[in-house]
C-alpha cells in the first residue's frame, strides 16, 4: 500500500515535471504558441453552410467561409461592408417587362430587384484534397478506390492538397444548393418567396434526386451535379460577377448576404464528398468545410476538440482603421491597418458542464469567458450607479469586462387563439395587461440573470432601428415614468384591471373558483425548479393559480403548432439588425397554428398586419419610424406577449487577449483578435502552483494509521512463536 | 398559499389523497400485519430480538423511525378551507398541503428573495436598495424573515442564538430525563423493580435491550428537534435557496420523496418477484423457461437506458392526458409513482433469481416431497411451505435495496429522468447545487444539507440492513 | 466445451429479440418519427414538407411493423422495425438521426471509456482485496469494526458527492490535476487520475465489504483450521489458502462485469468531459437521438449476455467439479 502511494506520487511528479503546472490541460510544449483557447458545450450538428443555422455552428464556419459581405467590426450601428465582394452590391429595380426603374420609384411598381455582386480577384481556397490533381491534370481523389480509402479515417489522411481561385460560379453553385432535397436548408422556405426560380429548381432537383435514388438503389452517395441545373434568378455574369434577381423589393436581402448560406462552394468539393466510400467514413462537407476564410478546420473531433488553423492562402485583409468614438482610447485601433488574422491557431475544447469552463478560465486556461449567472458575484460588482464593474480579485488578475445588450428577446406569449386568455375583447386585453404588470421581470432579471438584462418595453430590442429609449420608449400599459426611469405600475392597478376583466380577486364569479391558467415551457434544466417556483409566485400575486406544464422541447413544439398552449415562453435572436426581423413575429399570416410560421402567439390584428406589409419593404427613414411606432403601440395595447427582457451579454477576457469588442451581429471576429502568449504563460505559471501539502499529509496519516497495526501484528506473530 | 382570514378553523379541511399516499397507507397496513404475525411466531421473533439487541441497529432503527414519522406526516394531504360562500358551502384551496406542512408552516411561508447563508440576517449578495429619497445604495438587503425579531439590532444575533441554544438544550434535557424515568418505571414495572434499581441496571447494561443506546439516540433526536424548534422559527438554519425557500424545509420535505422511492418501489415489485420466482423454481419446465427468459431479457437491458425510455414514455402519457392529472402536484405525484414502478421493474430480477434458486432447493426437501405425495394442492404447498421459508431472503433484499434506491434517485435526477423538477427531492437539490458550487463566494449549504440528511438516512438504513442480514441469514450468523 | 458455448450463444438470440422488441416499442411510443424529424431539423423555419422530406431521407416514412403496400416478405422487411431494429443483429447500427455512422462512433469512443474503466477496475480490485484482507486478518478487533463501519459510511454517500467534491478540492483548491478534459496517449494520464481515483474511492466501500465476506466465509472452513493447526502463520494461511480459494468467487464476480466496461460510466464521463461511450449515451438521450440509444441498448445487452457466458465458462475453468450441462 505504501509503495503504491509512493509510486502514485512519483508518477504524478514525473508526469508533470515538464512544466510547473500539474493542472495544465494542454501539452506543456504548447505554452508559448500563438493559440487561442476556447470551449464549446454542444457538438455542432452541421458545418455545411447550406444547413447550419445556429450560433454554436457559426462560431466555426463564419471563420471558414467568406460570404460576399460582413459587418464592420468596430462601427455602430452595425454596418455591412464587403468581405469577398469588391464593393457593396448594386441594386437595380425592374418592372414586369424587365425594364429598369428609377431607384425612388413606388414599391408597388417594382416587380423584381436585381443585385449585382462583384467579387475580389485572386482569392484562393484553403488547401484541400478535393482540388488536388495528378500529373495528367485529373482530379486525384475524385474517383477513390477501396484501396486508396483503406487508410483514410480523417480528411488529413489525404497526402496531396491543392487550391484554386474563387469564382462567381462558386457563389451561384451554393445558392443552387439551398434547393437540394438532401440538404433541407432551413432557409429554402423563405428564400423561395424571393429568389426567382428557386422553387422551380427545388422541384426539378427533387425529381432528379428521386430518379437517381431509384437508379442507384442506395441512399448514400447520390450526387447531383448542380451545374447542369438552371436557376433562373441567379447567374454568373463573368468570372468575378454574379447577379441575384428577387421578386419585388426586399431590402433585407443584403443582410442575408453576410450569412454563410451565401458562401461560395466549389463544385469539386461536392463531387469529392459525394463518393460513397467517404460518406461511409463520415467524411462529408457537413464535417469538413472547404472555404476561403481566414481559418480552416484542421482537427474535427467534436467529442473532444475542434482546431482551426490559419489558412495559408487567405486573401489580404487588414484591420479596420476607423471605429466608433472611444475605440481608439480603448486601444482597439492599435493594430489598425495591419494584416489579419493575428492568431495562428484556435483550439475549442468540449466542455459539457459550466463549472469546469469557469474554473479553467480563472486558472488562465481559457482566454475569454461568458459569465454564468452563478459565478457572477465573484466577478462583478454593481456600482452605485447600477453599472457593472469587476471585483477586486478579478482586477488583480488583469481581467477586463465587456457588456452589451443583446439583440434578442426572451418573451412570454399568450396564445391568442385561447378562449380564456386570447382574443381581442377589452376584457381579455385587461386580463393580459394585469398579468403583464404582476410578472415582475425586473426581479426575474435580478435573481436569475444577476441583473444582466433589461426589461423589454415592446417587441424591439435596443440596437435595432425603431427602438426608442427613455420616457417615450416605455410601455404605458405596464410602466410609469418616475425619477427618470421606468417604474412598474402597482399591483393594485393590476388587481383593478383583473376585476374589470371579470375576475375580481382572481376568482371566477360564476363558480367562485380561482382562475387557473396553464404555462407551457420546455424549461427543464437544473435551475428550472426555482424559475418555475418564481413564476407561480408572480401569478399568485393576483390570486391566479399557475399550472405549469413542463415538457421536453419536442412536445412543446407540438403543442405550439397545434395551438393547445395557453401561456408559453420563447425567445428570438435577431437574424439581422432590422425591425422587420422582430415585427414579423407578430404578423398574422406568419402564425404558428395552421401556417407554421414563427408567430407563436398566433397574434393576428388586421391593423398591425396592414402596417407591417407597408413597413417591411421600406428603407429606413422618418416615415418608416412613424409606422414602427404605430405598430409597437398596437401591439402594446393588445399585449399578446409579456414583452420579457433583452439579455445583456457580459464577457470577461484576460489581459493577454487584445482587440476585443462585442459585436453581436458578426460571427467572424476571431481574425481581429490578438494574443500575448508570453504574458499568458507567465500568469498561468503564477496562478496554478500545485498545493502539495495534502499529498504529504495523506502519506503521513497513512503511515501513522498503518504503523501500529504492523507493530501489533509483529508482536502477535512473535508472541505466538514464543508460545510455540 | 393564501390563507384568507375568514374565521374558518384549521380543521375544516377536505382530505386530498394522492396516489402515493394510498400506497403508503397500504404499506403501513402490510407492515402492521407483518408485525402482528411476527409477534405470534417465536421463530420470527427471535431474529428481530437479535437485531434489537445490537446497539448500532437499535439506534439506526430509532432514527429511521424518526425519518418515517416525518414521511408519514408528509403523506397526509388535504385542502384547507379558504372561505365560506354565502350559501354556506365552503370553498377549499386549490393547493393540497400536508399535515407536515401545517406543522412547520413558518418554514414554508417564510421565503426570502434569494440566497441567504445559514443563520444570516442579510441576503448573500449585494443589491441596489432604493433609499427613501429615491437614491440608490448598493448593500446587503436585510432578510424579510430571517432574524426579523432582532429588528434593528442584527448585531445581537450571536447573543440571541446563544441564549436560544441554551434554552433549547435545557428544555430538551428536562424532556430526556422525564423520558428516561418513564422508560425506567415501565421497565421496572415489568420486572417489579424499583425506579432506582431499574435505572441502575439500565445504566450498567444488564439484560438484552441496550437501554443506554436507546436513550442516547432519543436524546440526540430530541435535542435536534428542540434546537430546530427554537432556531428554525426565527432563522433560516440551513439558509435559503435561489428563490429564497428555506433549505431546512426543503430538506425535510425531501425525506418523503426518498422514503417513497425506497419503499414503494419494493412494494410494487414484490408481488411479481415473489410469485414469478417461486413459480419458476417450483414448477420448473416451461414455466421456468418463460420466467427465466423474461427476467434475463429485462436485466440484460442497461437499466439506466430502460429507465430513461420508460420515464419519457410516462411523460408522454401524462402530457397527452392533461385532464386526468389536473394539478402540478398530482402530475408530479404520478411521475413519482411511475418512477417507482419503473425502478421496480428494473430491480425485481435479482430477487426473482434468488427466489427461484431457493425454491428449486426447497422443492426437493423431504417435507414438501411428502406433501406432494399426499396430494396437497400446489397452491397450498407454495403458500404454506415455500413462501414462509423464503421470506427471510425477501426481507434482506428489501432492506438492502432501500438505500440503493434512495441514492439512485439523486443520480437519475442528474441525468434528467428522475422525479418531476417541481418535486422537492434531494436529487433535485443536488442537481441545483452543482451550479451553486461555482459561485463565489460558494453557496455550500444546499449541497451540505442534502448531503447530511441523505447520508443520515442511507447510513442508518445500511446499518440496519446489515443487522437484518446477519440476523436472518443463518449462514452468516455462524461466522 | 465448444458445443456448450454454442448452445449458450443460441440461447442468447431469443433474449436479444426480446430486448429489441422492448426497446423498439418503448422508443417509438415515446417519439413518433415526426418528433425525431423536428428535433433534428432545428428551431427555425421547420415546415411540414421539410419534416416529410427528412423522414423519407432517413427511412422513417415506412409503417412501423407491417407494410400492406408490399407483398410477401417485403411486407415485413420494408418497415421501420425491420430496417432500424433487425439490422442490429448483424451489428449494423446504421446511421444516427443526425446522419453519422454509429459503428464508427462507437469504435472511436470505446477507447476513452476503457481508459477510465480498466485502471478503475484493476487498481480498485487491488485496493479492495488488500483492505479486505486486512480486515479479515484483524477480524473481530477494533480495526475490523471501524473498517466495516467506514465501509458502510462510504457506501452511503451518493456518487455525485464524490465527483463534485473531488473536482472542487483536487482541481480547484489544490491545482493538482486538470478539472476536465481528455487526450490520447501518455499525456492523457493527468486527465485520468481524478476520475479513476473517484471511481476507486466510490467503490471501495462496497468492494471491501463484499470481499471481506468472501474471505471470512473461507477462513471458517475446516481446511483453514487444519492448516492453522499445522502451525502455518496467519499470514501464510491468508495468502496460501484463503486468498487462493476466494479467488473463485472474486474472479467470477469480475468476469461478469468486464464486457460492460465498454459501456463507460455515464456520470464520470459527462462531468469530466471524457469522450467515451457513457457520454455518448447521455448526449444521445439529451438530444433524443434514439438511433444511438437503441444501438447502445442493444450493445449493452449483448455485452451483458457475453458476461454471463464468460462467467459460466470461468466457473468451469477454475472449478473442474462444475460440469457443463
């Protein structure tokens, strides 16, 4: 036993004598590398830009692919600038006959809009085996034999790689892929409404796919060469120019052009990945992206880690030279005009639990961290002005804090089709408003988000066009303006409203029973119980009984789409910084029930719908602002949601991590960041000195416990021997 | 819980029996019948006497009884009268509360805003407090209930706690002495000894029953109760959780959940396990084959996965029949019961296999061979001869399984397929505490409270099970 | 011997069919193919047409058990049950609902699970047997009693506490080992120390107790008394006779769990971020990817049955008196 512990200790010492820190989760040889360390909680489902539509996937592929446009890193409000494009797209309005119209023409006359996008010349793809050619000039790996495949387990097992220049055809090819039946692109539905010819292409591809499937008899490895299909609305004009023709006027299109859906896709890659042998080995585009971006995915083991390395072929891109006011003072322009990216390698490790992430951040093994609500107190002091500031222990470590209100809403909706809570009668409105006053979102934010959020006054989050600040922005049905800030109306007012709605003191006058309402939620995390208790308390203020039906997310979706929910909780994250993206959540024809849209409350107010139809296609300006104000007022009056809150993102970073500015719209910001690896190594060393006395103490205690036993045994044996 | 002052008395209640309550009552009856039966048969009484002579077992038994009392009190549910309608009928509240809730009402009602440490008078984190003049100050807000009696002098807290502890100990001491004397008198009356003589022999440990241990354990429990009576009513002795609920209350409420899982699971599986196990061993042939097939199949499915699938299925059934289970409490209760059934299904196979082996051996015994040749019916042989002879195996397994099931609840809640998230249980407390461990300063009390109480229950149950096994398993008793 | 093993293997087939039927019906009651499709398609813009398409692509558009549109055998083979469950028998796990090849994933994730499980088993066995021998040697003394009670104490603590406490103290307070993570090769050693240590401490209570019982049973046998009477020292008795004979129940008890080591530990793996089969299963449960869960259930059952057969065989190997019949 003793020797085993001794061995244990010595092995421990041996294993870690290389560097001073025993708890370093990375190889000690890497400690001075220019590598950024981060974590991911859930393995990404799709890395194919035609399929991927969630932020945890975008943190990878936004750095790998280059759509035509991107958001300016520093400027606010968010501004689109060219990325792979050589300039901003040029839009031309056409009438039915295809005649060009003036740019200020009435919306109703516009039959089509045509966007012309020019891309930069000389952009090269990342090195990839799909481009590799043999001596004869044929693609080396496009007709793989079983023998060639024998030793292939990952993409890195292909010896030869090559690259080629990016062309406009690649962009056209990717837009065609949105209609591919096998990919089920999440934006096919919405894009079919706009891009000319996309629905027709989807039908053609469907038919061709079925035929190919029947002919081959297998499911795997069916390859449709999309170059042979025509998409009427999207054409490559020359090697570096392509056009997108859409129905009517849709100014929001350019926001879509910064999303990976509109990245270039080389047909070589598709042909390469379509080979049955690779499909069988899980080597697919969904797993190994091929892009022109600053980084390329080199290790893809989502069970453990994902590693991105600098793309050696990346085009010349430079750090922005101008920013918002104050950016220069914050040191964000130190690197202005330098070639990006700065960081060589990005290492994402899988972390299922939040605690290890936070602790490893404190130990210096992650360079940046969001703050989970529970470690908030350690990091943040809220000053007397209500601003967040770092605690002393954080400041000592040189950690800095950044905050930004997110362009998202967590709201609680009423099902407007519900006979009890829904409807547009005065009494139903009053009932909903009474609840809106009673549910104290300020308290919710302070308990469950540590004050990281702002209670919403309407459907629009701050940072979007049409959001109003200050007194004129408050929701007059729930708040009063007092002492220079919004103050929730008193509970008495809520009770009065409840009485007027026909439920004096929360009782149904006919039966004399308490009013019972149902809340549907998919909230089942470890914190769910306390949150749900809190919700019950809120309704209890009005003497309404809240019956919580928590289910898994699937069942919740079911309930939402068949309209059997009464009150529900949901959230929405802006796709692009335009008010249309939030207002359409309340647009009648976009209802969840029957129409399968995103309007989960099934709110359908003709006035609101009419205003929306006009507002959505307008360019920003006073006229649009007036319409938005009107729409917000209509919605507030009907109160189909408790507007909920807009979360505030807090992020912490260590002193060695530079050029950090929260940008809630852009996902490709890693290329701007810079690291001071030497400083990091030094701090890690200092913060993680192993505490060894417990080991020695344990050894000592063990000896003290065992020794008497051994002695007594000796004596016993000896005694026995003596007797004999 | 809104208690409207309407001049109605607390006893004007409507019983509201949950499904698990019914089963607990059934279990009580079974236990009562069993005890009565055991009292009348010397060969059954003997092992029990053996158990009660062991000091550790005796004190475990008393602590377990204390736990059981809490659990039972918490299993009597009713709805309180809220108001009297003009036509004389009484309207009852929608929430059913238990007798235990009624007893510890202050604990249930005194909820703070969020975390506060044990015995604290302030919240655990600073908040913006609005002063009278409208300005804001950032400080630790005073608790609404914790230490409220101290009014403006929270600094008097230590003095207050000290004096309360002394009072509590003093009162407990008196009670303990009284109980000791009563016990001594009772013991003395049985043996016609005087009080002094009886006390003396109790102290010296004469006789079989370990009186000293009994009194020490009782004293331990009484002191704990007395301390909590004096302290828990004015402080949150285990602090409060994220939404300000008293952790002491949550811990006590968790006892019922733990006990229900530990006992009802075995109760629901026992009939199947016993019947099938004995049938397989007794009849042999194809019956044996079928039963063996069933239990091998069931036990070869990884149990966690089977539980996950079954729990999700129950969830679907509940979701599809919202009318049958109208309140959250009922739904949580049905889920708890379902969890018991599912755990029962996965855990009966071991018992079944043992019983089959034992019956196989027994059926070859002379007296059963003789009974068979006399033409005694199979049913009679099974009930009269085999069943009583395998009961000790059943008993041993039941007590051993108990603690394992209590522990399993916590793990299942972590995986997300345990009891309903709205149900108070140790598993849910631990699950929530995972996040609290990362807070700084660390919120340790929820985890610690769940740990201590769970450990106490499981440890006593294990010690008791150990004694039961020694007493009933003759093979081991000899060693 | 060979015919015996073959017969046992034949016996396993109906059991596996039963397992398959149970899991199949459980999971398809829980989740209709529509639900699976919606789960996989994500949050935004999911249309009924997309769901139908997804089902068709993943083979969930067939009838559950019987296809009346087809004749003959096809009526049974062109069903979800046939394509999704029966194929498991030839260890063709198919692809997950996400579209990944399950066999490939299992082969990859098996190793981290084993990296934790094998050291835990071996070192645990060593520690448990050593402690149990100590207790048996000091039987009846205060050491024995304290040891037994300490064992019961250790059993009474939930595994969750060991993990939470271990991580907090060893990693956060004392910086002795990384909090979580995994890497292959020798450098992965530092990640394994804590999970293995926790597994050993968590199992030492029940293990020691169990082995102590076995040793005590053996110590009271006549041949031991004879040996002792012949003047063999107590240590000699323990090692030469008791341990040797107790190896039979110990070995057979170990053999039965060896195949299940592959399945990994659900709790440890997800707390420590180890990419083994245990966390694979948990992830699949959370993501409701039932293709994976079905495959894991099947794999678990197969391994369990292999364990049973191995036990029977090992009985006969160590104790020739037991004849295979």
